[in-house]
């Protein structure tokens, strides 16, 4: 896999990339239908063969956020190596900080582009504020992990993750 940083993809390179992704809802896996490594990771050559080979979930996250998570820094929250849903990519803490800085005041591009009717759009502003307040605290029943919050508010774990990363929900409403 190429170790050098990704360059921004042109519109054409982006649409060629998404052609190999079976997009679903934000809380679903988006199967990569292009080539995969023997370990099961999707890969492609976003800038053509001479531009080097990159893992598809890395490219998906890069297109969605404008931040390159690096060659080995990103894992999948869904444990599905061939998944190219940027919302299922868990980048390193350093990458999250960078993405948050760049995302200030706007939503991640992929949320806008998919026009997703994400379940978390059903949350009220009050509930979102509650989630942000509870996260990381504890009560008599234990620690408010992302997983526990997801169960309490009946939304996908990845959506709790996004709310806590500070992305706005306005694109869904
Ligand atoms: Zn997935």
C-alpha cells in the first residue's frame, strides 16, 4: 500500500471511486465491489496506476472529511474490511482532531452528498445536548460509553460517534 499522503481527488476521480461502492444508509456497511487484498481490504488506484495503490476505506474517509487518515491509522467500527462507508472508519485520535478542526461550521461532505435520512435526524436538539452531556460520565448504572448511549437513544453507534465528534445534524433535516 502506498504510504504517501493522498492528494485531493478530482470530481471525476471521486465518481470513479464511488462507482465501486454500493452505498447504503449511513448506519449500514457500504460494500466495496472493486478489488480486495488477500486480507480482504478494498483497494484501488485513485490517481491512476502511476499514482499508487490505496485502501478504499482510507480514500472514502479522505473524500468525506478532507483528512487523510494515513495508511494504517484507520480501522473499521464494523469489522468489515471491505466496507467503504466513511462513517464506519475509525481514524486515529490525531486524525479525528484534524477532521474536527476542518469540519467546524460545516458537515462532513458525505453526509450532504448522500442526502441520508439517518435515524439520528429524529433526535431533538435537547436529546443531542443530553448525549453530549452524558458522554464520558458515570451514573449508578455505570459509565456512559458510546455503546450505552446508542442503546439508550436507539440509534447506531456510529451516529453517537458523529454527534460526539461535533458534526452538525442540520444536513439531515
Ligand atoms: Zn461498515
